[in-house]
């Protein structure tokens, strides 16, 4: 079940490869995400010292009165990945023109996971082509539906 989604990701970026990763959270953050609170807008993944972190992901307090005083809604959250996957992400991060972004946060059984993708930014021409393809598909579906 999808909890939080980065809706504009596929408009802005062309995905090359995606991974599923566990997310290290505190209990109140899990409750907030299950209530569909949170945002992935502007979030990205960085690799530091052999560990991957999400930076820029916002999870507001579940209950403001019960949150710790030093709670930071935009803190860096660690991703739980295999060493090979972290090495692939580090390699992609070092290449020019590639970015690593989270696409969605979802639940798998009782775990909260995040789908992470290695992406390349789209230019205006690519974006226009995608819009034209989408419009053409919509028109063909309408014609077939009205038959």
C-alpha cells in the first residue's frame, strides 16, 4: 500500500534503475506515514561512508504535543540496502547527469519501505514528447471507448 508518493518524479526524470529499500524510522514517524502525512518533494538519496541516506524527505509530527523536543522533520534517514546496492548507488552518484531519488514510500507486510530510482533529468523536449504520447494514448482510449 502506497503511503507517500513523489508524483512529479516521472515528469521531471527518466528512471534508469530502481531499488526497494528499508527505511530506518522512529515509531512516531511510522504512525505519521500511515496517516499519509509526509512529502518526498525535493528529496534525494546520498551515499556517505558506505551508507545511503534520504535527505529532504519531510515527515511532520504525528502528535505535536508528544514529539521529542529535538525532533527534526527533515532529518537524514538511513536506507537499509545490501552492500552491492549501496555500491551501485555510489557509482551512479559519482557519474555526471545521474541523480538518485525516492519515488514512493509504501508498506510491505509490516515494514515501511521506499522505492529508490537512479534517474536522469529530462529536458524540455523530452517532457513535451511525454505529454504528446500521453495525449495520443488518451485520445485512442476515448475513441475505443465510444465505439
